[in-house]
C-alpha cells in the first residue's frame, strides 16, 4: 500500500449542492476500513460545514476556512492556524455594506463583485492580507495561509508524508493543496485548468468521481504514481533518456564486484531522494556511509546503534538515518536487522516513511543461510535497495521482491542469474558488459533486455573512512588471513592496525609468501577499496631489492601514512 490517505475538497468535489449522497458516504467508510486515512479540505467555516454535513466523523482531520483551521472530529479539537483579520478591516467592510459577509476564526468571505471593495480597503489600510478566489467566492486570509498550508498541518498531525497522499478537487483554491501531494486528481466537473494540470482525470462528476478515485487507489494504485513526481533519477540511457527508480515498484538490487562504485551509486541516489523530499534509511554494516550528507548516523566501530533511538529519529519528518552496525560481529548483524526491520515496516505502513531503505552488504544482513527472513519480510517490499557483492548469497525471500537489477562490473551475467533463478525466468543471453562508467539495468521479466545507463555522479565527495578500516571490524570475507606457504597458519586481521601487528610478528617465510603472491595489494584493492594504497603495495611487492625486514617497514609506512589520521580528518 503506497498511497495511505485521500485529501478531498468538499463543495463541487465530494458534495453536490452542499450534500454528500449515501453512495459516496458508504464508499468513504469502505476506504477508511482499508486502513487508509481521510482528510477533508474545504473553504467552509466549521459551523456551516457541520450544519450541512453530519458525517464528519469518517474523516481523520478536517481543514476548514481554506487552511486557517484544523479540526479533529474524533476529539472535537479545533486548532486555529492563522491570526484573525484586524477589527478595523471588518468594521470598514460593514461600513461599506459588503454583503454577504461571513466571518470565521481567521477567514473573511464574500462574493464577487465585492472583491473590488475588499482589495481597495486592504490597500488603503496597508494590510498584509491575501485574496483567494474560488468560483465566485472571495476569501481573505493572512499571507501564506491556503489549503496547502492547512493540509501540511494536518499531515504533520497524522505523521504522514505528502508523497503518500492523493488529493482531489475541482476549483482554483484546490490547486495549491492538490499539487502539494503525491498525486493530484480532478473530478470531471473541475475547471479546465485544474483538469489540465491533474495527474488523474476522473470520468465521474463530484461524489461519483471521488468514489471512482477511491476504488482505483485500492485496486490499481500503481498506475497512479506519476514517475515525474516520484521517480529517483539513476542516470541517462545512451540515447539520452532519463532512467528512474520508482518507490512503489518492487525492490532494487545493486550488485557487482568490490570497489567498482556500488556505494558511489547509492550515495548519488540518496542525493536525488533528498532533493525530491523523500526520506531514506541506510543499513550500513561496514561504516561506508558515516559521513553521508543530509543524514544522521547512529552507531560506529565501538558503539552499537539503539533500536529505540533509530525509530525515534525515523518518526521525525524530514529526517534521514544511517544505522551503522559495524561494532557488531558479522554473525550478530542479521539478528539485529531481523529485529529492527519489522518495526521500520510498521512505521512505513503507518506513515509512509522512510520512503526508501538502502541495505548495504545485503548478503550479511539478509543471508541465504538463515531462514527467519521469510517471517520478517513484508509481502510487499517496495522502496528498498539491496546492495551486495554476492547476490547469490542473499536470501531468496529478498531476491523474490526484486523488480529491477543494476549490475556493475565486467560480469553482469553473474549478477542477473540469481535473480532470474528466483523469479523463474530465463536470464538474458549474450549480455555485453557495460562500457566505461556505465551500469547495466534489467527490469526482471522474461521478455526484458538489459540496457546500459550512465549513472549520475554524487555531488558530495566520497570520504575514506580511515577509522573503519584502521580500527574497525571487517567481516570474515573482507579480512586478511596470514596462512603461509603450506596453510600452517590461519591468522585473521580484521582491520589495518591488526594487519600491521600481525605482519610484524609472523615469520619471514609467511610474510614473503604473501608478498610474492601479491596478496597485500589485492586485499588493499578489493577489501579496503583503496587503489592508491594498493599501487604502493604493488611497488613494495615487486621490489626484489627489499628483504623481509625492509619490505615490512615500507608496508607499515605506506599504511600508516594514509590510515593514522583522526577519523574526522579522513
């Protein structure tokens, strides 16, 4: 369920002649019974609205007076969101015999052609007031108060994101709140310019159109998610067409060998999410996203993240969170993730946020060898990006949710094959590796062919996480193992400082065995992801003038030169 609420205008949209018919009212209740929310957004004053419509209780919130008043029908709590007009303004209107004249908590309303007197008095008195027109009605409110501002207050009260709301209306004053939402719909009797700018044009008029809309949300909401509003830009095809990820679709897999740009691509995607107002949460087992802009990071190499703190942050609107589980041993991470994911899923079902989940090292957090994820994964896993070097080691329950694969590196077939197997489709044949900095995108399906995309580069610099690699705890698959020529040893170095300590202590035969094999530069390149350090190590490995003692000293200097700076000075 992507759309969690419907925000509807009253007169001319929900109601005809001020009355909501029985069929429309029944449909509102059925919509509410699906767990979705209902918000009424009207220019009417509350006493007038209550007089003509006695079934306000079906709505979770009512925005009245064109955005100036917020009402909770369940508690009958009324909140005035704007200052009332100056008494002198009302007095002058009465003196000029402006009729009809309606006074609400903050709104002053009349009808055309009285707008001429209204505008003249606002100018003469030097007042900061705005005039809003609506099919002949003339409404006067403080600047910045409109249906969009009132709906914003209602959504904050309910903890909902506007991205997950469909709005429907018919007239001029509906335009602002309709386009503040994730989808704008217009009933058939709407003004031409309202229909022209709507994402969805309904065939039914007034209540009939709203019923049509609610049925479509419940049965076919995917067709109502406008890509230009919700899509996250990956990059462009070779033909120059933009390529988008859509949050309502299935999950996304980003996979390929180490050190080829998966984290860089993920970082660029988070920037696009932030630009479009979508909130994200990154699960970060290795500390790769500690310095991600526009996000709060929880946990580090020494301190575990707390579930309660993570959920508290995620409940706050416009807050992005990075959950760093680096301090946990690799075997402990799946259990932590399995405990946290259902709670984030419940938050998303209730509020729509965070809109995107990025799960780095997905083969660690959702490993194929553990079976509990079939229980914790929701049936619909949308707005999720799985990032891994080993797609074949990711839980099949997670791979079943994948609808889009982004393959990086020279062997895209190895990335696509595990997803194709789980989806029970033939993997694409004769796949050409992407050229240059391109990635290969495949929409999972029997007739779909992969195509190349040039990804957007991130604006923020990718920082080296010196503390992570120097003092942290890399997983077993990314640690260095001193084994020696006959595998007599099995000494695991899970960070660079431990590597240097072990290097100083192992015998010369073991040290030289790994040096001649190029194991040190390979580890720096593939696991530490540091090309400069790898090249420095290659020079030391190939220098036959250096004996075991001298090469150890050179390797120690090369590592410490890059990885003894303070964490904040990476």
